[in-house]
C-alpha cells in the first residue's frame, strides 16, 4: 500500500512529538534543557575551550558534572572534542555546526531569563506568601 504525500506528511508530523513519553524528540528536549548544557553552550559560543577553562567560566560545575555534560553534548553531535598530542595531552571542546544552530535558542532563553528575573522573583515571593497564609506547604 502506497501512502499519498499528504499521509506521509501527517505521519512525519506525528513521528516526533515531544509530548509523547517515548518520543526521541522528548528525550533530546530533556537533554538540551539542562542548566549545565545551557551554560556549557554559552561558554563555548566564543570558541574552543579546554575542560579547565570551562570550569573557570562555569562556577559551581563539578568536574564530574562538566565531564558528563560534555560527553552528552558530544554524543548528541552538539560539541566536538579535539585531542592534541602534547605533554600533557591537550583536549579542546567546541560547538559543532549543529551546536551553533541551537545557540540562538540558548541565547534567547538567557536573555529572557535576565530580562524577566525581577518579575519571576516577585511571582515567587507572592506565591510563597499566599502558600504560607493558606498553610499549603506542598
């Protein structure tokens, strides 16, 4: 049985639906929405960096978390790792073209967070105030 072009389009649209629990796009969305992924990508936006340079630029990132994040980004094709034979061995990380294609979204999220932080902080205070009055301690 042959599918018409319209049916093929409809099938493709439902093939990746991040709202479905087993959709690969959902798993990718979960991976790239991590705060560490965002911070690593922002750090690498200016060019290649070594692991130690990334740790300096991302306060609070443990060596284990940074290594795990870089491995995940490399696996997803967003970051490449270049090893230079020297003493000691030099390893640089940089965004791939695919990683660069995601940067505009990451920059927009960063700018939104910075522009709206005061409103979010106010909303949090109001929410917590109402919760404490009503005894809701969820």
